[in-house]
C-alpha cells in the first residue's frame, strides 16, 4: 500500500462504531441532553471499571485536576510536586489555585517521576513545606503508588494520580494484589481524560475517582457552580424549586450526549487495551536489540495501558521529518513543562531536570491506536528502520 497517496497515519485516533452512534442518537432523542441519567450511569460504570468507590464526570481532564486541587484546599503559597514530563495541565491546576509548582526529575527507564529523587526532595525540607504530589502514569505506565503512599504518609502530603494515559493499567503491590490505576487504594484522588486520542473518547471529557466520600461530595458540588438541590444539604427549603449555592463552583459538567458515548466506548475498553498491547509487542519485536533505537519495556509486575508507544533516537528531528514525508505523523510527548516560558519566569532553566531534558532530545511517539492495521504498522516500522539504519 502506498500511504503517501492515501490517508495519513497519525500517532493517535479515535474509533467510533455504529454502537457509539446509536448510543448518542438515543440520547439525542431522549428528554435529557445534559444533567440527565446518562451521567450517573457513566460514573457508576467507570468507577466499577477501575475499582473505585466513587466517580465524578466532568468537562475534561484539566477540569478534573482543577477540581481536585480546590477540593484538597490548595491556596496561595502551597507547594506541590510533579513531573516535568507531562501535559502542562498537571502543573497548571496548582497555579490556578495560587499554589507553587516544584518539579522532580524522571526515572530514565520508566519515564515516571523518580521516587528516589522525590524522597530526597521531601526529606530536604521540613514536614509541611510541601502539600502534595501529582504523579503521572505517563504513556500508560503506572506509578508505584504503594511506595508513593508510604512517602506521603511519612511526609504528610496528599496524592492526586494523573491517570489520563492509563485506564486499564495496573501494578502489582507487595501483597501480590493487582492495583488498577485510579482505584483509590493509595491516591486520595485520581483523574482521567476522554480526549479523542485517549482509550475512551467522548470528544472532550474527564473523570475524577476516589474512595473518599467527603472529597466526592465536594467535587460533585464544585462541578456545578457549587449549587445543590439535595434536601439533606440545604440550610432551608422554600419549596420544590429551591436550591442553594454553597461554594464558589464552576460549570465543569459533562453532557448526557458525551456520557452516552463514554458508556458505549467503555463497553469495549478491554478489547481496545488488548489491541494496544498487541501493537506494542509488535513494535518491541521489531526494535529489540537495535542499538540505534531505545525502547521502554515495562517491568514484569506492571500492566502498561499503552496510551503511547515511545522510542528514543539520536536524530529525532530527522526521523520526525522523514516520517511526515511518508504521511506518518508521530508526536512528541512532552516538551518538559519546567522549560515552558511561563514556568521559566519562576526560575526554572536548562539542566534543572537533566534526565527529563535528555529524554526530550530523542523521544518520539509512534502510531498507537486500536484501529491501526497490521499493514499500517509494518509500513511505520519499515520506514523507521530504513531511517535509523
């Protein structure tokens, strides 16, 4: 197949089936386009999927992060730690609340926040200096939250797990038990994104999961302007129309149309995850042992969700440009957040996060989505090997 004369191969792509379309049409023909029953149905199904007690559907992953930061009481001057290799929203949510962001370098093998360096940074300051940490299950590789929770308890900080890349991902804890990303066993809160390139697509959309009823109630209230009609929460009741604004909240709701699409997509999430793992195994076999290509294989006790498949090469720009000429459109994940002009104003500069910066020089994300065909993947692999060899 000559892909140059046909469709491009992107790094990610949503898959919309007839079942998805029917689900959305059913909602369009119903009494509720928003604030209807599909929201709770999606929340309950997603909570069950990840193994959490509670879930709150919101407008997008950034809204989820913002609501978590508010619910945990971030104020001006509070300091929160995160990784520089993530989308900017993981850090920005703290800035929205007036807090300060500190970065911890990454592990060169997992590409996740380096827990040894995190422990060193926490130990270098008195307890209370830092309020919390936002680890990111980058590319779908889950953070070892069991170890992180021990640090959180020791240094009295909270955890927001950014699991946008990792629905269906898991790690095995010291008891031999599988811990799903977002299940609330170790993190106070977890967040997910339903952007089109993610595992579950709703156009835009996000979810917060937790096992903490108080945080669940707080985020549920903040999602809808801080307004409640719950008779158990009202300070008085003037009649059936009555409601109260009890907090300064936001319009961070998800619509029923999006929720119905999310429910349909969730029904085949496991199938999509298995396909992603198969694609990753084919890439692994193609590139394993090639000294010009660095791959990142997960540890044996890790269930990688493979939102991304990343390789590192010496001439990243050359490979990127070469693939684009073949109508293959890879992506770069991510430009280190601490080097963004906005964060440089706080004193961050080159060489502050040497591992993350070295990784960024060579990283490139290859096409990874369930509808990627075998022929398309072979086409991608062939051109990568042609270039590097």
